[in-house]
């Protein structure tokens, strides 16, 4: 734990939240290029006026504080810095942001969240020791969502999982005959493509790959900022059932990786897929949950820090049971399908007190459909607050 800082009393608390909300909005502008670093925004304010602002745009690039300081120039002297995350206090790809703030003459630093990383934290303590007025915890709950992927990567050593589910209003992902296209409308499907583009990898289980033959490529209008993104397409396929004729094996749609049991390596199925350009990774893991966790850890270690999982029901249940489902994107169509396939298959819940608990972040209309955004709680806490 970082020792608590005893800040000097501030008379500006009434405006701190407004400026921090601006810093949070800036941080959300960061795209996938920022990973594995967290999204961070910074606003510099002097005499009630913003004199510089910025956000961390890509890994290896200048941090948010540096961008804001460069924009402010000499106007940073005597300013207050509003930062969504405690300024870093270590040499990584870039120098410590604390050094820059001190050199620029910033006299007050307000941050939303303490840095959870043991190597980077301690910035507020150093600033306070140098005579800078510091304040922590302003808009902490709102800013914590910026750290969700970073926290899972850092403390769970695996890729962050965003689980997408689409169903009728009575919770069916397919009709009794197995038909499922299309449950949701065109606007919801376009949003799914945008969410795919934001991920480092798009994942399905072998059941969905065989039943639906999805391509999992990104299809967005020309000129869209995310239109050129080609996230890795991934199949969790312990028995290596994916045929070489599958759309996922079509290299023109983007790279594809299949996770399978180590015993499948070198077999005819693996050789046939590799001939199509599919990467095959064998895992020594017993049981569905252990296999999924091993695959997510391998994805993270290979640079896929945030993954978008599109099914199916068995994989969704496995990820929830394994504690590896972090965020949910649920699309509900105004349809009733009656008997059919549910959202989760085999979820390990037999009584109400065993229910997986969620925090609902938003419920929106997308065309005719409802879009529910939620996070899975762990131990009574939200996933990004549990570390």
C-alpha cells in the first residue's frame, strides 16, 4: 500500500470536479494504441482558465502531463494540474511525470486515482515532499473505469474480456431450430463492428465457429477512424474442429489464431489450418476454465491486452465461472423466441445466492434494440475496484 498523503487544505474543491471531468473526457479519447498503458488525461488550470491539456495517446509516446505541459509552456508555472491517474514516479519508456511537473513550476496537483502499479506509484508523496499541494480521490469512481483493462492486465496477468451477447427479450440467442440471423438490427450490428475494432482480438468458441462460420472481421464505413483496424481473430478449440475451409481461416480477412490442446499439435487438422496461414497454439490445460484462462494469459503476453468475446453460450458461461468475464455488452432485441438457446450454457449457478452479480453502467436504445453495458462484480466489488 502507498502511504497516505496528508494534503494541504484546498479552497478550490468546488471546481475540482468540473476540471477532472474534462480530464476524464480527454482520457477516453485514447484508442487501442495506448495499451498496455492506461488511459490518462490531464488539464492545467491557472487563475480559473485552462492553459494546457492533453491525453496519453500511444504506448511509448508522451504521457498526458507532458502533453499538457508542452501546450501550456510558461503558463504552467503556478498552475493546478488535474490528472486522472497519479503522476508516475519512475523511469519507464519515458521519464517520470513528477519531474516535469516540478520543473514546470506547477504548484498544485489533483488526481482521481492512485497509481496501483508498484513501480510507478508514489508520485503524490514526492510532490508533497517538494511543497506541492496535492489532493487525491476527486471523481475517483468515474476515472476508475479508465483503468479497467490496465488493472486486469497487471494484476491478473491476462487479457481483459469484454463479453458481447445478443438475445431476444426473453433471453434466447437462437430459435428452437438453431436459426439466429439476425436477432438484432443493423444499428446494433454496426456498433458491434466498432467494438470489434477497438479490441486487440475477437474471440469465439469452436461451437460458434462451426455453427455460424463467422468471419469476425471489421466492416465499418470508409473514412471511419477505426475502419482500418484488423484485430486478431481467435478460436478457443480444444479438439481442433475448425475446418480449413472456415471463414476464420481466410487470411484475407485478417490474422487468425487457434488455441487448442497441446496434443493436437502436429496432427492433420493442425497442418491443414497452418497451410491456410492460421497460427496454432497448443495449451497444456485440463478443463474448460483452465483452458480459457491459459489462452487469455497467452493472449496478454503476446500483446493482445483487450479481447472482445462473441460467443457462444458455453464459452460465455465458462468465462463467467472462471472469473474471467470483466465487462458485458448485451444487446436485447424486441422479439420473443420461446424455447431455444439461452445466453449461458452450463453456468454454475443452482440457487439465487450463487448468482453472478453485475453493475449496470448504462442502458441505451440502439435502433430498435436495447444495449446494456455492465461489469461483473468480484467479491461484492466491481472488477476495476477489486485490485
